[in-house]
C-alpha cells in the first residue's frame, strides 16, 4: 500500500519503491524483538543497551517502510516516516531521531553519552513500535 506523503519522497529520490517481501519483513521484526529483549538486560552497559534498542527501533521502522513498499538508503528517514507508516506521534519519532544523532556521534566521533532517561524513552518507544508494526499484519 503506497502512501502519498512517501510518494513525494520518491519523486525527489529520497525513497525508492520496492515491492515488499514477507520473509524480509518477518526477519526484521524477529531480529528487532531479540535486540529489544537484550536491550532490557539490566547487567549490560547503558551504551550496549542503547545500541541494541536503537538497532531494534531502526529494524522496526525499516520493516514498516518495507511493508508499504518503500526502501530508504538514509537511516534517519525511516524514523521520520513513522508518522506515515505506523501513525507514530511526532514527538516519539523525534526522540528516535535524537537517538540517531547520538548513535552518529558514537559511530563517527567516538563520543556516546546516554542518559538513563533517553535509554528508557528509547526502549519504551521501541516496545510501542513492535505493537504498531505487528498490527500492520501480513504483507
């Protein structure tokens, strides 16, 4: 099912149209759920938990985009499109965008400072994403 808002991003070459694939979708969701479960292990470092939760959120966001028949080469776009793909509140995808920026600081500049509050919000939003993506149903 295509979405007019995302079709506009296709026109400016920010997204690509690509038929959804059930196996790909299922794999992304399954992987995300395992990472989210691991991110909730209290004995892990906050940095490790953040990385796992961020990876889960990204996989779920990409799965939602793929369910609708789109693909993005830009990691940040999958979060920004959540308002259209699963009707996620703007404030919540903005938290994910903040996490994306934090992840980039860690990956490219070696600097990662994660507050317990941000980690808690990331895990909470990612749990919500699991439900929203699963509500999409089979492709």
